[in-house]
C-alpha cells in the first residue's frame, strides 16, 4: 500500500477541510435565516445588518464549498471526475453518500443562481427557491457523516452534534416566538427539527461507528443495483 493511500494527499486534506468549513458556514447561514425571519430576531441588530451578515456568510460558505468540490475532484486517489459534482449518485466511490452531497450542492447552486436573478424572478419565486437551503443542510450533514473517513473521531462527532443542535435550537426559538396561526407549518418544522438529530444518531450508531463501514459504504451502489 502506498504512502498516499495511508496518509492521504494534500488535496484530500484540502477537500476535507473545505467541506468541514462549508458545513459549519452553511449551518450558520441556516441559523441566521431561521432567526432573522421570525419575531424573535435580535432587536439590538437591525434586520439590514442581520440580512447582510446572512448573505456574506452564505457567500463564504459557497466559496469553501467550491474549494471542497474542486479539490475532491482533483484528488488523484479517489478519481471522482467532474460529472460527480453535478450528477447525483454517479460516483463509484461511496455513491450514495457522495450523491447526497451532490444533491445539496445542486440545491445551493440553484439558490445562488436565482439570487443573482432575483429582480427578474420576483420576490415570491426567489423565496420559494431560497427555501431549498433548508433542504440542502441535512443532506450536507449526512453527506459529511457518510463520506468522511474521519467521522469516527470525537472532534468530528462533536462538530456534527453542534451543527444539529444549533439548527434545532434556532427552530425552537423561532417557534417559541411565533404568533398564532400556521399550525401545520409549525408542526412540520418541529417534527423535522426533531427528526434530523434522531436520524443522524441512529445512522452514526449503525453506520460509520460500526466496524466494516468503509467497505459497506463503498459497495452501496452494488447493493442498490440488486447485485448486478
């Protein structure tokens, strides 16, 4: 076995660092979006300043996401290919978990494009697409946990726990400050916020924290294809 396979290439470390920072910044973006949109928004900070912070953090998250994608594709050990960056579940390496990351990336790309075309689309259409960020976040979390070879490290587990707790806490604050009405939406938000940490805990316990996970994750495509 080569030293590169054991230690990983500099591009692999850059891809992992970029992905981790992108996840942290995406989490911060989601938290800011949740808090800024409700009645419980901090009064000491104006909505304009909060919105500007939200936008800048989102742009920074996009920059680290681009770094993550480019370095992962250029990494000579995995050899993903550029199509994997936009076509979900097309990779031969951990296809399911890489595919979740691709879907999240595509959703965020749609948000960025529609934000650039916001004036032409109108506020209503832009907001509808902008909400895809909330769908991209849990996909990014499971992508990181399922693909990362350092998922079993305590520091990485605490990082995932912190991201999930931050979003769940933001949802809780938003619901607590919400006025009457829109019961269905509030119930859906509460159930979703509670489901993500439960699902992630079950997944980690039955997946990455179990012996032989790397082999099972690498053969997911074979199993989903019915053994063909």
